[in-house]
């Protein structure tokens, strides 16, 4: 196993580093540990204006980035710990098992066994303490690699998080809670005073634990690596076209919240044909949703025609466990 700790607080640089590793370390398992400046990270299929208070983000000089994985919008700062695990992917791999037994387990082992805090994995992708979220997980597949990443609210500014994030009403109601602030907490606030660690100290502690427990070899990015990463960063993750995208034009729109996430569909239908298809939401898909959108564009806008095409597609890989029938119920 290889351990990498990029020397940067730029969120776009870290997503570019993930992509670089997926392209250049074929067959290796890579662990990354990183932090960012104040930042809001959109899921790959979300619309910024529906998830974020843009005025508050501008007021506090908060960077906005879009990650390549699905799921919901999160806030990170220097009190938040980010980590990534990249492993070779083979068709049919149980990605849920990888998420539970590698991505979540590595953090839970430190939180519970080493720090004595009772945390657990629950719901689609959350690590919680007494029902309040401290971490979210997401995964995506690219170049024959599975990339999973997690975000740990260690000593995060939760008041600023609350001010900037504005999830949709159905998300809040669905969790039977009244506010974002009421469902999150920081890990540091639950530590025994005798074990209390500042964020920098916790990062060093976590790094030592992971390298020792997993017999990892630390890799230092070379000048050539960093140049290649910056090229990916500028072309994609620090590019406004990738980050903001375009709000779809549509003649048909529907939004449904399922147990496995929200699916929102925008269709441009002309003379009975789907001219354009855009699928948004916080679902935890593993493959780029654009591939599914292209398969649906150009079809006759009839349920039977759509159903026939979807029979040939593993919809769950694109929509994070949401079924063909559920997607059809959003489309019609």
C-alpha cells in the first residue's frame, strides 16, 4: 500500500491528485490524507444554487468545488479531515463491502478503539455519534479504479457550515430534524479531555496509525507529478464549467426522494423525442451519470421504449442502488 499526503490546502488540487493516482498507479492501493481551506464540495450531480447560500459563501471567501463522486454537498475547513482510498476495480466487485470494511472501518478503528468514542456507520454513507453525523463517505469508478473518499468533522466550524449549506426541504423532513446544525457534531467535542488533540496533532496521529497498521510506504509527489496534477486541476476541478455547469433547460421536470437518495430529472422533449436529458440529485452513483443521460437522449418519450433500453443498463451503478422501476417513476 502507498500513502500520500499532498502538501496543499487547495481542494481542487486534491481531487486532481486522486485522478492522477487513478491513472498512474495501476494495480496499487493508494491512501491519501488531506485538508482544505474553507470549502463547499458539491456532489457530482448537484446544482449549486439549490444546495448553497451563495451570498454567504462569497461573504466568507469560501471556495466552491465539485467532486467526481455522488452524494450531497458538504462543508470543509482546516478543522476537517479528508481521506481517500483508491483500489483496483473489477466488474462485479462488492463496492459496498469495500466502503464498509475499508473506508469506514479504517476511521472507526481509530475513533473507537484508539480514542474510545462510540461511533458507527449508518444510513447510506454516514458515520455518526449518538445519531449525529461526523463523517460522510462516497465512491466512484474511473480508469479501472475504485476511489472512495471520506470527510471527518474533527474540529470543523459548524456554525459556518450551517450558514452556508441549505439542503432542500425534503432532505430535512426526511430525517425528521429541524436544521442542518442539529444533525452534525465534531469528533473533538466527544473526546476524553485527557486525549484531546488539536487538528494538526490528530492528523499526525491518524497518519502514524494507518501507516503502521497497514504497513504502508509513504510516497512523496515529485515535481513532475505535481505539474501533471496542476494540469488536471486547471482543466477540470478549478474550471468554472466543471464546477458550476449549466442549469438544464427542460420541458419536463420531476424530483423524487427515495431511501437511496434524491433523483431529479430534466427532459427537453420535442415532437415526442427526448432531445436532451439531465439527471441530478444526491444519489451515490459509481459511474458518471452522463453515460446514462446519453443513452436516454434521442429515445421516443414513451415508458415502454425507455424500459426496453434500461433493461440493458445496470441502473444501480449510475444511481447508487436506485432501481430501474424507481427511475421510470421519475421519468414519467
